[in-house]
């Protein structure tokens, strides 16, 4: 899924069929960049940014005035706690490359492949820290490369965050994802999961991530049978990008009592 160290190969979506959904990409690369920097993206299997993606070189101090600055607010606190050294490097960096795009649903993920190739190239020409706000994650340049530049291709799972939180009901947990906007698909929410079934529910969420990335769709009211579980999971599609839990629509399911 993320093989960017060889010549560009298609990233097909074998389960795709047309829809009105949209894919959204958003990355910030902090570092020091010349105004006319040459970006060696072909080295990473990318001909450059695809149509629909824009990249702006900005002064870090200027971007910091923006309401959505990723090093401020709740996200900034989370990122600082996750990796204080990389957070400081990002804060001290003079420049930011802000990369963003929105796409109609497509039958391939070439737009993601090409964008990741540019991000990889930026880590060679001055980029020190990469922030992927859709998965609430900050990477040093080396960590980002280890995460995505994997021999044979990094798994779809690497593009998405899978979270687990305890619910108010004792012994029950909530499994959810973030980052499925990259594929133009809703995130996954599975509530009421017995603690003894967390691993099974997590694996199920990962399977849904794989299917969505490859183009599959949920249907509202769809019943999903899970081996060994009494009662189907019933899909309820709801939400939008203004939902702070996902910044995306989501497919909600409730584990049977």
C-alpha cells in the first residue's frame, strides 16, 4: 500500500464503485526549506503532487497565527506529550510545508501514493518533522520514513489510528478509528465491546479499514455477522467533518449485550 521506494506502480481499489464521497489529505512538514527547493519525489515513485493537492511554503511564525495550527491547542498538547523532542524541533523550525487536498472518490489511491512520495522527498531536503493531524501523530523525519517506507509496502493500518477507550459501563470499551478521510470513507466506531473481546473488535476494525481503503462501502442499516458473537453488528452511518471525535463521518456499530 505504501511502496514509495520503487518506480510508481498503481494502487488499485478492487472493491471500488462510484460514490459521492471525497478523500481528504493534510500533512505538515516542519524544517528549513529554500524558496526554490528541488523535491526529488521520483526517487520515491511519485511524479509530484497530484491534481487537487496544493503545497505552500510558509514561515512557521506566520502559520502559528492560524486557528488550526497543529502545534497549538489540544492537538498540540497531545503531540508534545507523545514526542517532546520532535515537538520542540517543529516549534523551532523556520518553515512549514503545508500540504492539503480534497478529491472525488477514485478507483485508485495513486493520489495518496504520489503525495506520500513528496512528503518522503521533503524529509531529504530540509524536513525534520512530519505531522499527520488526521491520525493525531507527530513523526521525526526518521520515524516517518520507518513508518511508511517499508520494503514491500507498509500496511493500510499505518495510515489510520485505531483507538480503544473504556466506557462508563464497567467491563465495556469503545473501539474507533481516525484517518479514513484519506480514503474517502467513514471512520469506524464499535461501542459496548466487552473487554475480553477488545482484540477481536480491534482486528475487526482493522479489517474494515482495509476494505474501505480498497474501495468497499458500508450501507446504512447493514447487518454484519461476527463469528462467535450473538447478534449482528448493525451499521448506522452518521456524522461529518465537524465531529471532533473523528473529523469525519463514521460507521457506528454496537456490540451485542
